[in-house]
C-alpha cells in the first residue's frame, strides 16, 4: 500500500531531529511555514490578529503543541495561553470575542497517567478565566476519537462556569450527528469540521462523499438548532450550502460564522468577510509547527494534498 509507506515515512520524519533541523533552516520551508503559521512568538500571534482585525476578520489563536506526557510542558502551554490572552487584551483585540483562543486538551496534559484529565481540566479552566477577563472565549479543539468523550465531558464541566466555551465536532465520525443534536441548544458554540486524524472504519466514514454528506446533515442540525454554528471548512460546496441553510433558517449574519485556516484560500476568506459574513481565521503559532504539519500530512493522505494545494492556490 503506497499510502501506508508514505505515512510511515512521514511519521518517521516527524520524529527525526536531524531532518527537522535541516527542514527548519531551509529557506523554502520558512516560506511554507509563514504561509500557515503566524510565527513562533506571542508577538507574532498578536501581529497577525491585528492584521486580520484590520481586514474585518475574526481570529482564533492556537499555541502549537499536542500529545504531551510531560507535566512541565503542559504547564508551559497553559502559561503561553495566559500570556497570549493578556497581550491580546492589551492590544484591544479580545473584546466581544473578536480574537479568541483554541486549545488542545492533549497539550494541557489530558493524556498524563493518573490525573491527566483532572490536570487538563484545571489548566483549561485557568485559560477560560483569563479569556473571560479579556472579554473573549475559548474553543476546545477535537483530537482523535479515543478522546472525544473525555473532551465533551471536560467541555460540560467548563460550561458550568464559562457557558460560552466552544467545542469542535468532526463530521467524519459516525457519532457526530447525535453530538450535534445534543449540543444545538441556545448559547452553545459548535465548530463543525470534517476531521483530520486517521480513524478506523468502525467509528468513522472513510469515503469523501460519505464524509461530505454527513457534514451537511450535521450542519443542518446545527443551523436549525438554537446554538451558534461555526462552519469550519474550505470546501466551496459546504460554504455554499451553509449560506443557503442560514437563509432558509432566517439566521442573521451575526448568528453563525465561517471559519478557515490561516493561509488556506485567503482570497475566499476576504470575499466572505466583504460580503457581510462573520469569518474567523484559525491561526497557529509557536515552535511546534513542524510536528503539526508533518503529523497531519502523515495521518491522512488527503491532508498532504490539502497543504500542497494551498501552496499553489490563492
Ligand atoms: P477538504 O479538505 O475536504 O477539501 C474540499 C474542497 O475544498 C477541495 O476539493 C477544494 O475545492 C477546496 N479546498 C480545500 N483546500 C483548499 C486549498 N488549500 N486551496 C483551494 N481549495 C481548497 N480537525 C480536527 O480533527 N479537529 C479540529 O479541532 C479541527 N479544527 C479546525 C478548525 C478550523 C477553523 C478549520 C478550518 C479546520 C479544522 N480542522 C480540525 C481540520 C478539518 O478537520 C479538515 O481537516 C480541514 O479543514 C480540511 O477539510 P475541508 O472541509 O476544508 O475540505
């Protein structure tokens, strides 16, 4: 299976520090990274947030990192978010939720043995507190299917004190239509994406047509529901159907938003915003970009095509 060979090769690359050093220093990869990642520092994240704000777009910022089994690293990630939120608030970018943050629980220690879930909840709670002080919100990213229940439980805990905490649901999972129904209540912020991890057929659709069909079903539930749908896709057909569903359900432009990744279809991002829609750009920053890009490409062949396509398109 050629895709399995490619996958294991890329997985190996993602762990090979010599290769990593070479790739990080190569001038071409700097350009590639600049296209998808704001930079390595808090200042870079604030600068890109300001640029997007000036262009009439919202942002959600992700401090890169995931799957940590190191307590100190989990604390470092929490502190990076606290620092980021303070800097964004100082720059007057957070009020009304214009710039919010996206958080991976695995980066906050969810997978640590013994008390990982408790620890990641505590860290997420601190980040939610800082976001609330800054006048903005937090959205929990969704990772592989073995963490879905734990992440939704953590979400429910956080929502007791911070009801505007958002969640991500992945349309490739068979369970997701049901999760959408559960989360389509008033005030509930749900980001619907297709899903980026390698998942077994027992839990996920593999066929693109099936994933897209399930995406539309899930989107219909969210758009017809009482919550706040966040349509995270670069797929022109999905974007078009989202617009029709919003019209059909008499949704005002401020009752849902489109979300796209930084560097992917930037002209489309601007077109949607200029047409009066709310558009939020997901902006990753930090040192961990190499693992993020290479791992995503290794997990699903379609992710590789996804990043490559962005390099040749506007
Ligand atoms: P897909 O990749 O299926 O592409 C469909 C069509 O879109 C293409 O045929 C093409 O027409 C167009 N297109 C796509 N990319 C293009 C490009 N670069 N240039 C031009 N056209 C392009 N995943 C996850 O598992 N957990 C998470 O928490 C998140 N969070 C998240 C937040 C946000 C804001 C976004 C946008 C995405 C995520 N994802 C995610 C990633 C998501 O699951 C998915 O992997 C990617 O968004 C790719 O799927 P698409 O829906 O964009 O379309």
